[in-house]
C-alpha cells in the first residue's frame, strides 16, 4: 500500500516536472517573440508598441494562472496567485499610463518588475525543494526586482524612454526561462540515467 502511494506521488511529481519544463520553454519562446516584435515592428508604430506593452503583463498573468492550476491549484501556489493579481493590475495600469507618458509606463513596469520578481523568487524557492534546478529562477526573480528599481529611477529622469527599455528586460527573462528549462531537462536526464 505504501509502495503504491509512493509510486503515485512519483507520477504526480514527474507530471508536474514535465509541465514545468514545457512551461519554461513556452515562457522563453514568448519572450523572444515579444522582444523581436518590440525591436522590429514597434518602433514604426506607437499603437503596436502600446499593444505590446499591454500584452506583456497580461501574458504574465495568464501564464502564472495556468501554471498554478497545473501545479496543484491557486491555493497551493499563493505566490503565483498573487502574481496573477499583480500582473492584471499592471495591465490596467499600463493602459492608463499610456494615455499620459512613456515615463509613467516605465514607472509602472518598474513597480511590476519589483513585485513580480519577488513573487517569482518566492515561487522558485518553494519549488526548489520539489524539483531542484531552480537557481536560474531565483536569480531571475532577484534581478527582476533590481531592474524594477532601475526602471523607476529612469522614469524620473527627463529622458523619454521607449519600448526598448522593457525589451532588454524581457530578453534577459527569456534567457533565464530557457536556462531553467534546460536545467530541468538535464536534471531529469541524469536521474533517468542512474535508474
């Protein structure tokens, strides 16, 4: 009976780890596509740039929501549940800030980067116990919080920021998600090679 229960727990864990790898690869792919669009298309159209700026936190909210559901539900993943709320609020705040100035938009992104970075850090630390290979997500969360502070500082300067300011942040995020996915894949491969 104990062996069967242990086997079922292993199956649940393996299923969640497989999802996590797919999730990290998907997050990396989206971020790369977003960065390409930000540099290739957005400079020629303020409407497209605005749309991309709204899409970024909205996507983060949706991704965190689905990940939390696939990883045991919102009650078991409170940092992600909070991240969904923060990202949805950011989406609305970006829509409002776009009516005024890019400095305000960057300030909103700065506050979001701090909050979502700290929540991502919390999620990664919690997941480390179950899956390992979360060091890149820990670094990503910490760096996101630092980048947020820099965004807020930039937003207070006379210079007029652009979507390129956010695109650099998104590009670094893509790298962290990709490294996390590869780390989980390597960890899984090593574990299977031993058994």
